């Protein structure tokens, strides 16, 4: 089984969000970046589990400039076989997907497992885009992935529940919670990661969108307190003042 | 030129998220001085489709091939793009729901159309074509400019206030030309709760966290939800220990929702939880701890024990309902 796992780096959820350059750029000063949680915990770990059972390799691929290599090394320390870095800042989903496709198209991967979404730009786009470029099946919001008789059996979210589907390989899966349990890299993994192969390739992808400006979400005005004994008052406020019931 | 919207039905009713997307498509068409057309695939009720006229759709293209009833992202993408080509659509609108998240990026590639995932406002067409969306888990918004002639917009549910008229859309049988070989997804089983309001579509949501102390204490949450016609949700730890099913989990690793009203009982309001609910129009927080971070994100707060406050709220709501009917 040859598996490709696209990984991204994102600001830690607790990071303070601010913008510079007339609200056109995200201010990265003092922001701690992490591997995108769904990529690290679910996509990568499930890929490793499948390879541990079926044999094969897990390649991680990341589009980003050189200082992202620490995140790639972390993925290698967790257990990925080798890594690729596309040497360019990621600017839009199509551009990243196109670059990953260009790298992957002639390497006959059986599976591409992405995370469900990046927690910064919240897209859920790249997996589906890679699948369409390759013209293969795709399942997103996947909470279970097994390889059975040469096919992928996947649980995906639907409204109010789950659907279990079977799709042929090769395919693209976007992983979310439920698929695997987080793995913490151990010392052996961290040491081993230093000597694993990390290939750098150039970016050829083009962007179809651009962010023209950012705005912070409006702050809530002060919370109005209601006494716990007086739920009639809360209902009245929700009806008359907030007009939501 | 035209705007096209992808329509889904569930048990013969057009999904609420699709009606919203149709309204969005019609409003976008108005901005562009053109018409909004719908594409419906598989089994649908004809009256329901015709009723899309109420939100401004002029025509519905319907490919009734029942193979489309199995959700296959590749086949559906081909079908949507075939329809878009036939009506010369420049903008494709889908809902940013579970299915739309899978479809929209594929359509974007197939049409080489720039995409906005999770739009929260109508496009601004005064200088280019700019669509707003939430970023950084709802802590900020980005205005995304689409640079291509063709555009794909995946609309966040519960974003716009719909204006409903009385018009009938014409329904036209349409063959998307998708062949049997294009369907490669086999549905093996479906585990679904029926008879409850779906979380992504819900306008009202009642949610519980660890402060409820155990699954046996969810009675008042469920009763309140039933009375209000609301969906139920929960925080992540509660789903992790199986007090509640996983499909109720909201937040950074769960669903993102934007109901009109979110009632949170016994939830601290951690940043990862807020990420999934901070787009709610009105938030009510019930918590014993006045220092709970959730109060900072709330519109109405009740400092008290959920075990006693929730039953009182159920009674108060029943009284209100009885008085207003
Ligand atoms: C990467 C990452 C992703 C995460 N993703 C999510 C996510 O998607 N969704 C999510 O919810 N969490 C997520 N979390 C977890 C999150 O950080 C919090 O731990 C979690 O939301 C806390 O759940 P809680 O509020 O139910 O429980 P607690 O934090 O234990 O809070 C319980 C609250 O109940 C109150 N309380 C206690 N007794 C009562 C009572 N009798 N009546 C009323 N109130 C009472 C307490 O004062 C407290 O505020 C994530 C964490 C990480 C690190
Ligand atoms: N810069 C990147 N390099 C490689 N993979 C990425 C990058 N950005 C996102 N991805 C992958 O695509 C998934 C979905 O991202 P998005 O569509 O941006 O929400 C992520 O979970 C990653 O697996």
C-alpha cells in the first residue's frame, strides 16, 4: 500500500488573531504554529496503521517555505517513511491541490489521506480537488477507513448520522475524529526522522482566489444575566428582545 | 450567463440547506442581472422542486436517474458540470453541508473555477467578485476575491434571511449524460437517527457538556429540544465518553453550526468549543461558575445548576408556547 498524506501547519487554536498591512495579512508574530490536528492525529496515524498491517510506505507532503520543515520532521518522527516539501507559501486551495497532484500523478499512490480541514482557513477543499484532478473517488468527513478486499470501506458523516460506503482504490479520503488515536513521537522516532529523506520540489500551481482583506469577528456586547429562578424572564427576552423564538 | 444551484432532497423534501442555497443563487443572479437555475439529480418530489420558484429559481433541470440516489462525488460532479455547461452558468452554488463539502471542490477543479468554502454573505460585485467567509475558527472573516470567470460558492447553512414569494419554477427533464460506469460508490449501510431535527439545518440548538454529570441527566435537554423543535448538541468530552452520539459533537473537531439560538448548559466555553458555535446569532449559557469563559461569548447568561435550571426552562417554554398558540 502506497499512501500519500498531505499535511499543513496552522496557528495553534489559542493563538491571538490579528492582521497587518491594512488588514490584508495575518500577523504571525508571537503565533505558535502546529501541525494541523486532523492531519497529524487522524490522517497520518491511520495511514501508518494501514501500512503496519498491509505493508507499504507513507509519504507526507507539505506546501510551505523552509521554516515549515520542523513540522515535516515531526510527521517523520511519528512514523512517516519519507517527505516532500513544495517550496512555496500556500496561497489558495487550488494551488496547493494542483502542486500535490503534479507530484503524485505518476507515482501510483493507492490512497491519499488528507485531514478534514485546516483550522485556519477552514476549507475542506484540498482533498476533493486532488480527487477531481486525478479523476478518482473521494469521501470526506470520514471517521473510519479500512481496506477490505482491495477496496476502501469508509464511514462518512451525513445529516443525523453516518453512512458506510465502499469505493475502489486509488481514492482520496479526508479524515476526521474517530479514525485513529493521536500518537506522540518517541525518542527513537525523533532521532530516526533526522535521516529520513525530505525532497524539495518547486511549485507550479496557480491560485484561483486571493484574500483581499480580513476583519475580526464583531465582539459580543455584555452578556445579560437572568436569575436562575426566573426562566419565564429568559423566555420573554428570547421572544421579545432577541426575537429568536 | 446564469447562476446554477445544486439541490438535494431528503425523504422527498428539498433540504432546508438547499432552499437556502437556491435563495442565495437567486439573489446572486439578481446582482449579476441574470437568472438562477437549479439542478436536481435522482429522486425528488415535483411539487417540492416547483416550489423553488418561491425563493427565485426560474427553472429546475431534473435528471431522474435513480443511480444518483447513492451519493457518489465523482458522478454528481460530472452531472453538475454538464448542467452548468448547458445553461452557460458562471456561478455554481452548493450548500456547505456534509455533501456539499465533498462536491464543491470537485466542481471547482472540473470547471477551473475559483471557490469560496463556507460563504457567509452575498458576493460583492462592485469591484471584482468578492465573497466573505469565516476563518480562524470563526475568530475572523476573510473577503475572498475569485479571480476566474467561473465561480463556485459553498454557502454556510443559516447565513441569510430568506425572502419567500409565490412563484413556480418550471421543471425540465434533463440528461446529464453520466454513464453507469461513473458510479463507483456502493453504500453498505446507513446509521441514522430519524424523527429528530438535523444539527446542520437546525435554527435552534440545545446543547450539554460535562457539567450535566452523566448521560442520565439529558432528559431536560431532550425535552426542551422536542418542545422547541430544536436539535441537540454536545461538547466533545461528552461524545468522547459516549454520553452522547458523535454526530452531536460541535466545535473545532466536530460540526460548525450557526443556529439562531444556541443554548449551552454545563459547557465551559473552551476556545475549541466556541470555534463550532460562535457564529450562532444568540447564545444562552447556563453554568454554575460565573467565571466560565462561555459567558464572554454569550448574549444571555444564567448562573445556576443545570439540573434545576433546565427543568424550569422547559416549564417556562411550555407556558410560553401554550400562551402564544
Ligand atoms: C485540538 C483540540 C480540539 C478540540 N475540539 C473540541 C471540539 O470540537 N468541541 C469541544 O466541545 N471541545 C473540543 N476540545 C476540548 C475543549 O478544549 C474542552 O476541553 C471541552 O470543550 C470542555 O467540555 P465541557 O465544557 O463539556 O467540559 P468542562 O470543561 O469540564 O466544563 C464543564 C462546565 O460545566 C460547568 N458545570 C459544572 N457543574 C455544573 C452544573 N451542575 N450546572 C451547570 N454547569 C455546571 C462547569 O463550571 C464548567 O464550566 C478540543 C481540545 C483540543 C485540544
Ligand atoms: N499547505 C499544505 N500542504 C499540504 N497539504 C495541505 C496544505 N494545506 C492543506 N493541506 C491538506 O488539505 C487538507 C484540507 O485543507 P483545506 O482544504 O485547506 O481545509 C488538510 O487537512 C491537509 O491534509
